C-alpha cells in the first residue's frame, strides 16, 4: 500500500505551491492513475514522494517512509521522464550496471530484456533507441529489483496506441501479482479505461478519488467535438436554440476554433450550422471530461447523495458534474477519501488487503502472516515473467474483464524485505562491480587509452630524435612545452569522467538510496581509477620503449640504475592526476572541472610550492627517516626506510608536493560539500 499524506511542495518566487496538501492512497493489486492536466502538479507529487523535491508531507510504502527502507530499489521502481544513462552505453550494459547498483544477479538483466520485448536489441546504444524501446528499457530498469511499488510519470506519452496497450497490460500483470502501481496521465479516457482507481488533481489539490467505474460515470460525458472558424458564433446559436427548446445543453469553447457540446448530438449541431451557413471542419461524437465551471478549484460542498465528507485539512472540492450527470447513490464509492492523519508504523509488514478505506495499515491477519512466512505462496520469478510477457498479448481484453482480476497472491518475503526493519543501504549495493561496469561500458575509455598511447609514442620518438632529454623523460613523453605528460592527462580525464558522467547522465537516484557521493562508491572509484591509471602508466612506458627500439634500435637505450625509484615516481604522478580529476569532478559536478584541476597542479600550484621550497631555511629535515625509525616500536627493515626516503624525495619535488596538496584539499572539499548537501537535502 502507498499512502501519501499532506504532500506540499515548497513555493518558489512568491508563486503558489505546485502541490498543495495532497492526500491519497494507492492500494496493492490495483492500478491507480494520478490524473490532471499539464501543470497540475502530478510530476511534482511523484518527486515529493521520492524525496527528489523539497516540501512537506510524508509518504508511506507499506507502512514505512522511504528513508527507512533497507533496500529502496527492491521496494520502489521508478520511471520519471526519459531513461537516464550514457547514450553510448548498450541496453544490456545499462541494465547490468543497474543490477550492480540494486544488488541483484546479472542474469536479471537478460530476463527483463526478454520480458519487455528487447531480447534482440541488447547491443543497441541508448542514443539510437526509439521512444517506445526507451520506455520498454525504462520499465525494465524499474523492475530490476523486483519492487512492490511502481511509480511512473506519464509512461505512455508519445507512444502509439499499440505500445500503450502493451505497457498497461504489463502494469496490470504486475498489479495482479500483488504489486502497487501508480502512474500519471492527462487523458481522462485513458485513466478510466486502464486504471482501477483514479485520483484527479487540479492546481496541486485533490479534486476526486474514485474507482474507475464511478469516475467514468460522474466525470466523463458524451459530447460533440466541433472544429469551425466561427466557434463563438456557433456556440451562441446552439445555446440560444437549446434555451428556446428547453434542452439541457452546455457549450464549452476552447482556444482556437474548437468547441464541445454536452447534451447534444451531431445531428442537432450539424443542422444548426447548416441553417446559419457556418463552415464545419470537424464534427464527431466522443467521450470526454465533464466541463469545469471554475477555472481554479475551490472547496465546495459534497454533491447530493454523497455519504462521505471531506476532511477540512484536504480542502477538497467535490467532483464537478454537468447538467445531465447523475449523482452517485449512497453505495457508490465515488468520494472515498483517505484519512490525512499519519499512519502508525507497524512492527511488522502491514497486510495491504485488510486495510480499511481511509485508515492506516491494519494489523496483518494470521493467514497473512502465514502467507508471508512461506515463500511458496508467491509465484516463482520465471512464472511471473512468463505472465508479464503474455500480458501484452492479453492487453486487448475488455476493461471489465481486466478489472475483475483478483489482487493476486500476497507478496512473499522477497518483496517484504524492503519494509523490514534495518539500516538503510546507501550507495550501490555492489560499488566495485558497478564502477567496473561503468568505466568499461562506454567507448570513451578505450578511445582515450588508445589516443594517449599514440600521442606518447610520437612524442617519445621526436624527443629521442632531438637527443636533448634524458631517457626517463623520453619514456614518459614529457617535453618541456607540456605541463604534464599525456599519460597523466589521460588518467586525469579518466578520473574526471568517473564523477562527471554520474551527474551528466544521472543513473543513481538519491531518493532510492543510491547516492553518487557515498563513501563506499568513492572508495570504489578511487580504486578503479588508480588501477586504470597504473595500467595506463605501464602501457605508455612499454609502448614508448618499443617504439624507440623499433626506430633507433635497442643498443642506444640503457637501463637507468635508479629505475625502481623512477617507476614509483611515474606511477605516483599518474595515479595522483587521476585522483585529482576524480575528486574535482565530484566537488564541482563536471568533467571539465576535473581536467582543470589536473592542469592547475603544474601551472598554478607547483610554481607556488617551488617558491616556498626554494626560500632559504635555517634548518633541514635531513635524516627524518632514521629518526622516525628510532621512534617506531617495531623496527622496520632497511628496505622500508629506502621506500620512505624515496617518498619524501618525491614530495620534495615541486610537482609532487603540489599534487599532494591538491589531493588533500580536494578530498576535504569533497567530504565537506557532501556533508553540506546531505544536511540541506
């Protein structure tokens, strides 16, 4: 069960809030449609439920707020707008990366690709997918964690009728197995045809909360749609003749040359237009929403025959009815309203089917507890997938037949894990696997590595031809004209892309517990970036050496005596540049900022450090390793002393000291900015 209580968005620039005290609920086993015109606050309401927008109110997912769910991706599946992801990533690679984030097996991606009808398009790039295929992939991403609740923002916008029918069939199959589905739409006919319950909103406030049958009876009426260049004149004539004949006719004129006639038929409207010589471009009978006499909904009294009284806190207007609209009887559930008081948090999972209307989640019955204790009561995942895959073929069934389907089995322990008490999981469930799939799933990584190797080899050959630079500088391909060698710049770009892509193509959603700035993900990114930078450093040295041997022969390439220290310095420089780009991109949320931070080390920071180092000093730190060795209780070997001396020698260099200072500053800024953003959120 999903319960939204008192949702109110924070107003901006002295404007009214997009969502104003919105309270409703979505029951398990049913598809609930959040209906409203564009700008009515539907998308803002979904973002408030997920914590993606600031405001007041609380949303309970089976009795618990989202921030108290241990595994949010296994409790809520979300599809808001376009599918986020790098356009060069494949559909299979995108889902596998999300599998690592959700902590589910990789085979789950292939299963869902088959379920949503993308079995033959696994290697398609996200940037080449059509709108229909993108929505299918987005639905597969929402279903990765096998969630109990699905939240979808206008999932059929821009789709063909066939694709929309297939998608709603899949959603209904998910609801038939005990899940909760909430989707937004701006088409009243679509809401009445595809949903079990309709929650209508206008100007951010609740207008009606009805089942689909009552909504179709009270809110949808037959009308005549007319397109004519003389709309105002025809509307006046139809109204005059209706008053003369004492017929209950209502005419609504819209922008442009369109008008709708309620209470008439095509014959009457056509004869009126013919008698007065009015040109008609379109004349058709259709079913549409009842006209709204008030442009801004105001609190009204319930209409006659209604037994429910809206609470004062919701300030809900009654459903608007036209002159020919019958009022629902006492038994009609047309005005069901949930009680706005927050529901108490139960000690165990609530039983969705036993909760009464308008009350908090009731205590589970013994049968419900027994059902949850036995996983055999829930159909196997493969069986559910076969049912979902066949839902598209059965989507053309009549609404009444689909609505008559039962709520399905009670969710078992697999889906109940999201509501169990426990520490919420932050960041991807498998951060190292997620980062490996992220860095290897885009073509920019191999292209960057190949480009760095090619540029380094060319520079090494040219520098050896001039014969002015020593061999270590030639192997590093570091001429005096460049602030850094190509390998260091390439490693900095790899690190900058690590966090830059997280914010440019936001795959991780903060509301579902997967936050890009979490400590576990930072450690994984640092480790993967360091490994990639080391591989790049070794590859550059090997390729440059082989290029020199090929061009000039191997006899002229002596091995330096201090090659271990040179290798350590080379590796430290490349890894440090990679980390600098990563941390700067994480602080400023842009890959360009990461590259700028890498270039600032030799251009800005190193000269300042060099000036500080070259200032005459009254004392020297010579012999520091020996003094540290004397202070240490366990005596370290002589080899450790040599490594410590080498590290201090590297830090004594201007570039090394500048890089260490830059990394320390960026790490502190990263941690502080992450803490500030978490407090503000």
